[in-house]
């Protein structure tokens, strides 16, 4: 998190998260009257936002009292997300990228939590947005089952340009009846900071010369030298010592990063692909009685289950047929001439009539055409 930016917002403690069909201007102003210090807009679709001026005007409504404000976008194209952020920049204090939505519509549109496996694309999106605007880019994310992977995910977004990370402590699969309890273990691992270092971090963030950097190094050395020498020890319950993230060198000395060799990387990817291949199982579909059925039959069964049950007195077609001789088509239930649609269309065409039941407006359309012809004649 950028603490300088956080201080500019007034260090908000009470934040109203974005909610579908609820986070519009009226709701945000109501929340602010009751103590909210920072609000999010609803999620906007970046592609529609840059192409449709009406959608943009109707969606992004704000005022002076509606600040500080974070506007949230979804999308999967870096150039589109950057353009949307640029259009919204003057109306808010930060732009948020929705990487947490787990719903089916997000899967179809390939946004939200369904981008969390494509790290290269996410780096491009966050980087492009950061370069396009002068305000911070933030991200809302979900966790992976593995804690270390969740931490690496957060670090990747931070390196790409994310200034603030909102962590929803549930996986992509935890939704609806499977929502369950949020994992505070994951949240703590991702958001971990040593509170004692806040003032040193702020000095580092605002450093303007080499002496400032020296002060930071000396302050950290003075604070942690006893731990490095083994005279003091961190408590594991503080999540300071994490498997895979123990410091090899004292914290006031830069940590080297050694990339694995191409051979090791190739072997690692081969193992990964092998593990993925062994874990792929065909999904088995069952009916309510537990019998195995095909995917096609399961889809049909779900459609039937979604249909509302009709009341006993609610009937479909009457069973009557068209009143025209030699026509055996079923009678249109709302036809004013007691005909099927085909016969009704022919009758209206021949006799210059309208049928509201079948929505056949021959007379009306002909009259409009005549009126236009008269207007054109008068103009000429």
C-alpha cells in the first residue's frame, strides 16, 4: 500500500465495498452521512464504458460530497481498461480492478476471479492502467487454496503497479451455498506488515537523497540486529516467519534473486503438466435419484426444474383451429379475427387491417407511409 496516498485519503477506517445495484450515488451519500469515510462505485464494464456515452453518463454520477471515491472496472484487455481508467480519472481518487467476482457472468465475460490464473495478462492490465492515469490503481482479489501462492499473487500485482490490495479471503469456488467462512490465515499472510516499521517505511517512500536511504538502513539494522544475532526471537504466531519466505540475509541488506536455470524450469513445467493431466476427471452427472445421466440430459433436466409450476386453472392453447375453411392450423389465442397467424396476415394484407393479437400492423404502417409521402411532396 502507498501510505502517502492513504494519508491523502484521510486514512479511512470505514469503507463501503462495491455492491451490484446498490452502490450508486444516493446510497454512497447515505453511507457517508452515517460515518463511511471511503466508498466504491458499482462495477462498470470497461468495454461498454469507453464505447457508450449514455452508459458512461448514467453510471458515473458523483458530486463534491462523494469523495474520496474509488471507481471499479472489470475487463480483460489492457488497452480498454487503461482507456476506461483515463475517462474516469477526473471523477475519483483511485481506480479499482475487479479480480474477485466469481459469478457465471464473469466466467462468460472472462473477467473478475476468472483472470487469476493468467498472471501475465493481469500484469499487463495493471501496468497499462498505472501508466495511463495519475491516480493509484487498486485491485480486489480472491485467494488460492495455497497460502504461498496467494502471497506470490499479491506480490505480482504489487510489482505490476497495484497500490492497494483488497483481499476477499475465499477461493473462486466459495460462492452461493459453498461460500463458507473466510480464511483469515490467508488474509493475514497477504496483508502482513510489521507495524513497528510504519514510520521507517514512510521515510523510505518519501526519500529524496542517499542520506535518507542510509537512515532507513541504520534504523532497520538497529531494530533487528539482536534478532539476526540470535539474542531475540520472533514469535511464529505473529506470522513473521513464513515457510518459503525466511530471510537469508539481514533485513537491512538487499536480498539477491537467483533465477532457476532453463533446465530446471523445463523440468518444473513438465512435472506441472503431468500433474494436471493426472488430475483431470470427467464430470459425472446424476439425476435426483442418483442415476448417472448424460450432460445433455442434465441440461434438459435443469431447464425443466427452472420452469415455474403453472396453476391448475392456467391453460395453454384452447385446442381450437383456425376459422378459415380448409385451414387446420391452431387458432391464435388473441387474434381478433379468430384465425391462425398465417391466415390473419393474409387477411390484414388484402383488407388493409391491423391485428393487435398477432402484432400485425398493415393498416398502421401503410398510413404512416402515406403521411410521409404527403410530407415529402409538400417539401418539394
